[in-house]
C-alpha cells in the first residue's frame, strides 16, 4: 500500500509527478489555486487547456506541467457547494477518484492534491476532507502504480481538517456481531466491492451465494454470518460468512475423504469481504475469530476453507489462524483451490 501525507504548502512548488488543479469546467483558468498554477506554469498551459474542450465537474483531464516542477497537471472541476443535497459529495469523490485513475493511467507514482472545492466553491472543509481522505486511501489500498499521495494544504485550518479526517479512519473502532436479515443489503454491497477491487476476480467464488440468505436467517441452522461496522457511525466495514452444509456432495470434507460423521461436524469458512478503506485493521482475522468461537459452541469439529493458490493474502491469513493445506484440486468449474482444514 502506498503512503499518504498531509502538508502545509504551495502546490505550485511541489515536485510530485503530477499535481491536481481545482479547476472550473471551462479549464481556461481562474482564481485561487487554478490561477496560481496557470501563473507558475506559463501561457503554454492555457494553450494546451484550450484544446481540451472543457471538463465536467467530477471528471478529470491531463496536461503537461510546462514551467512547473511537476511533470503533469490533472485538471478537475469540483462541485460548487449548494448546501450538500445537490450531489456535491458524489461529485467531489469522483474528482479524487478520476484524478487518481488518470495518474495511474499515465504511470505517475506521486500525486499532489489541493483541497478541491473548499475555497471559492464554498465546500465546508471538514466535510470535504472526509470524502477526500476516504477516496485517496481506498485508491492507495487497491492499486500499486500510485505510491504516494500528498495533500497540500494552503493554510493551517485546512491542514487540521485533513489530519482529523485521516485520524478518524486510522483510529476507527469496530463492532463485530452476528448479521441478521437487516444486514443483507450491506453484506451484498461489501461483497460486490471486494470483487470490483480484486486483483484477480477468479480468487472470489461468486456462484452458490444463495446460502447468503440462509446465513443471516435467525431460525436457520445451516449457516452463520458476522458483520463488522464502525463503532462511531455504523459504516459496514467487513463481513464473514460460514456455511454448515451437512452431508451433501459439495461438503469439502468429501475432498478430504471424511466419514459421514465427520461431514456432519464440518463447517465451511466461506467468504470474507473487507471494505478497501478499512484494510490494515486485521478485520478478516477478527471476524474469523468470532465465527470460529460460534462454530465451537455449535459443536463443530472441522473448519474448512478454500483459497486460490495465487492469492497470497488469503492464504497467509488462514494459515496464520492454524489452517493447514490438506489438498489442492480443481473446484468450482475449472479453478484451482487449496482446501485447508483446522480442527477445533
Ligand atoms: N497551493 C495549494 N493550495 C492552494 C493554493 C496553492 N498555491 N492556492 C489556493 N489554495 P480554490 P475551489 C487552496 O478557490 O474552491 C478557481 O477560480 C485554497 O486555500 O482555489 O475548488 C477555479 O477556476 C483552498 O483551500 O478552488 C474555479 O472557478 C483550495 O486551494 C474555482 O476557483 C481550493 O480553493 C474553484 O474553486
């Protein structure tokens, strides 16, 4: 994962591979940081901007940096703040996301941002900072081209707001509890996000997820699910699903030559999803621990898991919790999987 820094300074002096400009939709210059960037880059920047045909709020376009120390300038018009109910947050999030995607596309390793929309466009800085930091960290946790993002704050108050937003995510506390039917939509969203950001979608086995509903139903004894939420705001941060399949052909115990009696005491430690923003908090491990405790209470003996052999993250996670590789074979169509087991 790349690094994120917050500094006080002037972005026009920044030696990043690319700096971001809080532009307006014409891309033809203006006041604030936009004016400062155009002054420092020289008139060639405006000439190149004229060829771009403007840019919609939330989108981003790239030019060379000319006389700036930065090689490139990524221009993104932020939203004008109109009270917060006009889609401002989504547009601001898109500014950060699209600027970072463009930087990665141009293989830039370091990117510097100003505080988009919090000057002339009037976005309250404490709110803007939360959205900005969330988007930047999510991006840094899910790709490896952009290695450093620097937030360049022009004044102390802005810097403090970004530092507070960063602290809030870094020091987040979580509540992990049994998931119920009311959590179903949040769990589905967590799983979709996990697949969307995965390096190799083949690592995630998406079919046969009908049991998800079984997992969250109180009366069912065929599964168990937990959801992790932030303590402060209840934001869904991760989920873990366990299936208790019983004596059926797809019970993984069959791949390990289990007897009928053993099959009835086996649980599939099936699916883990952690929101990219909250990676690094050991959530998968903590959720798995809760699930293992529950399986113990229910009298289960064999905890079974499958991991794609090329997925080093999941493999080291489960091995650290004491699961050993018992077999490696093609499962779920033609995809290779290690089958791991932990006896409790
Ligand atoms: N380096 C870093 N940050 C700066 C600099 C600098 N040199 N100069 C100002 N800031 P603003 P917006 C900070 O108004 O709200 C333009 O006219 C500033 O203190 O530049 O997105 C455009 O053409 C504030 O914290 O951008 C648009 O019309 C932050 O940069 C409109 O302003 C953003 O303030 C965009 O408004």
